[in-house]
C-alpha cells in the first residue's frame, strides 16, 4: 500500500524526535471510516497515557499539515501493553526474567505451549524455565509460532 510508506516514515520521524520507537502501525476501516492505529514503545520505560497523548498531538498535527490521509480518519495511539507480543531476539533479551507464553510449531516433550520465565536469549534460541515444573527448555526461534509476555500476579 503506497500510503503506508509516508505514514511509516512520518511516524518514525516523530517517534525518534520524541524518544519512542514504532512498535506497529496499521491503517484499517473501522465502523465505516479510516482508523490509523499507531503503537509506540520505549525500551527504557513503559509507555504512559501522557506519552500516547504527546505522540498523538505531534503526529496528528503533521498528518493534517501534510494531508497524508484523504478524507476523515481517526488516529489511535497506544502502547504494546503488558502482554505484548515477542517478535524478535531483541524482545526476548529485553524481557529476560519476565513471564512469557510460547506457542510452538513442533512439540517439545509433547508440549506445544510453554509458560515460564525467560532465562536467556541468544541470536537463535530462547531459554525458558517452565513455571509449573521448573524444567528448562531451549527453543529455537524458528519453532515459535507465537509468543507474548504474560501478566504476573
């Protein structure tokens, strides 16, 4: 989609200027109108409501000035949340010591779902200590179908 190129570029410029990074950007139709959903992140701290507001005001102003999106649209700025997806080796390394849920493509010990603490992350594998059994699993990233952090109680 040609429209996504300038949207991504402008979003990254604003994010960099304000000290954030773009986690995801999606333009979709919602209730009959266009909705631009931007998920921002910050490696050093959690994203607050004020962070979302600051990004929204700056990015929205630029979008309006440059008239990037034709017609009316709704801009939604959000954080990845506490149960965010883990998408690459850097995410696993960043969240070492946190509880995660991994859904596997191929079973390990007859299990396709592992919930446990991320012990270590390398370029090719993540080591997870299963919450219930304490057993340690080394999982190759290419064997992970989906993964996300889990809220700890």
